[in-house]
C-alpha cells in the first residue's frame, strides 16, 4: 500500500528547477546570520586552501568568514517594492454580505483581514516569484444551505501556500480551455503527543478534477509498527457548496500559472558576490594593517622536542641578535592590491543599483525635459506595476470564488492594488481648484473620489459607496456624532440609515434652471 501511494511525492519539473533559487532567496532574505551559517555554500575558502583542513585552517576560515559583512541590499529592495505597492490601500469592492465581520475582517479563519492577507501574500511572492491561494470550506454537512451556513457562521476562507508547498500541478485542455486539473500541496501538521512538544508529520493534500468534479484526497506520512515511514491514503471526497459539487479546482496560482525566476534573484546573486568580495577585502585589510616582523641570518631557539620557540615582541622590547649577519626588518603592505577589491565592491554596488532601477525609478543625474522624464519613469515603473496588476487579477479571482459560493449570483468582485507610483499628493491650491471644478459640474463625483483616494486624502479602505453614503448623511443634516455612529454601524453590519439620496453628480438647482431654460426667440428686426 505504501508503494502505490509513493507517487504523491513526485514533484513538478519546474519545482525541481526553481527550488534552488527559492532556497537562495530565503537565505538572502534572512540576512547575515543565515548566510554565514551556510559556510562555504556562499563563501568558498581562499583558493590557497587544500581539500584536507586541520583545526588551524578551520579556525582561519571561520575568522575569514566572520570578517565579511553581508549587507542585505536584497531585503531592503524587497521591502521598498512591497512598500510602493502598499503605499496606497488596495481598493476592494465586494457584495454587502462579504463586508464587516462576515468576511473581510477575517478572510483566512485566523483573524487576518483581506488587506493583511493580500499584503502578506504579495510580500512572499515577491521573494520566490510563486505561491497560491486555496479557497476552502470547513468540514460541515455538504448539503447545508447558504442561510444555514450564515446562521452558524460557516463560510469559505482563504489559505495561502508558499512556493515550497506547491510540489506538483497539471493543466489539461477541458472544453477547449487550458484548465488546472491537479494540484499537490505539501503541508506540515502537528502530531505532538503533549502540549509542549513540537512534532510534525508531512501531509499531502491532492486537489484534482475527477470526471469533471473537484475532489480532495489526503495522503499522510506516518510511522508503522516497525518504525518505517509509510504513506497512508484517506478516502477521496468532493467538497460541496450548497449541496452542489464544484466543476473546477478553487486554487489560484500567483502571480502566473506556474513558477518563474524570482523578481529579485539577480540582485540576490550580486548581493552574495558582494559579500564574498567584502570578506576578501576585510581579510586583506586586517592582514595588511598589521606589519609583520621578520629576521634573516638568525637561527631560532628550539625546545626539548626540537620545535622552534616563538618570539614574543613587547612594545618596549628591543631584540639584540648575536649573529653578525642577522638582519631585522618590518614587512608592511604597500601597492595597489587592495584597491582592486575596493573597485570590485563599487562595481557590485553599481550593478545592484542598476538592476533595482529597472524596477524602482531612480533620479537621473543628467538634465532631461519633462516628457523624457515621464517616459523614463513610466518604463522603470512598468515591471512593478505589471506585477501589481497581475496580483490584483489573481486576488480578484479568489474573492470572486468566495462571492459565488456565498450565493451572490452575477455580482462582481474587484481587488485593485496600487500600480501608480507617481506622487499624486495635492497641495491646498490644487485641492481648491479640484473643488471648484466639481462645484461647476465639470468633474464626475467618482473621479473626485478616485483622485482623493489615490492621493491618500481619504481613510484607507473607503470605497466609492462609503464615500457617497457619508455625503448623503452629511446632507441629511445629521450631527457629526450621528454621522460617525451611523458610519461605524454601516461598516460593521452593512446597515444604512433611511436618509434622502442626493444627486451628487448634478449641478445645483439654480444652475439646472439656467441649463434647461428655453432660449428666447431672436428678433431679426433688431
């Protein structure tokens, strides 16, 4: 039985290809301690060392390694990219029954809001270039209706899987469409025998389409009576939504349909090379900053075993040698040897900046006109903006599945991450000008909301619907306290006050009269 279940451990060829890159990225993101702990993986011994190392040579290598400094440029650039996308809140537009405590403030059943869940997922995908979101259901009666599920607070939730957890997958043509038909997810589950231990077993969750029906099968590694590791298989089961089976696998690959080279991988490799050169430089600086005393023509004293007795030089001690031919001198560093290492460090740093500048726009030192500057910045921002748009599309897919499972019919869902990294902040004069244009009926209210939202003048997460509702409450002559309490209730429960709805798109009544006033006939005799 164990043998026939071993196939679940097979990994996708792309997984084998990319997993070494993921390992490098994880180590680099951990920083100096992790890189140095890896030893010769990232810092080879000096070329003069041989394959057999004694205790002294190991000590010398460890000192050589510790003198090096791993300056984690990669992690800083990663945080910068993530911060640029997160600098403005994501616009999440969902049906009413997904707002408030019904979904958005706890999308993963672990207390994380939609904003936090998507931010964490984005951060991890920026490291490895791969990940996935599973839309899952708690284990309940598969025939439970939507109303019963809502009453018992049973609802779909999102689970993020990092690159290392998605070990296998397949796409096939189904009805002329390339469709995901298999996903194998590797999980670590707690198998501790008491409340203090931290024992884990490996489990494989297999998602597949069986005769067009979404089916889940669980495989788990356990120890048999002889202490051998065997793989057991549970009975497959088809998850159901409102009593109906599902005809697709609710797993969303991020950001594309399969793994790609991590966005920061080339920068990480340069970062490692910079560390190697830094170690050589620091070691060279250490050795050359300490002059070495030497002498010739003098026979050293030896101990009883015939070993030379070390000569210790005190600061105030002058050695006198009996041999007339003996000469003493100080060997100190001179020349340009260490300068080559300094130049190598500068080149690595320049290359890292160059690669990062293709993702993050850097200020150009030479003069250029405004059009040229806008074109250059647009090109430099394009890669990160494209990444943000792909992630927005994938996050939208995940929430759309949740919306469909909650019975929202044709209602659409959108998740839009920030992809505009230009500075849209307005000064007081600009805001006044925008307000004047709107008051003249020449600027749609939705455009006004977007401009204020994008520039950070509205509170995070304020949708256009929220914006309109606040305006309606203000126009209904409610007190500030009443407006605040009503808005909190709306955000919490989705319930709105029954207040007059104002047509905020239209000019005021006097302007309407002027616009629709009939023209007086022209007297041609005048």
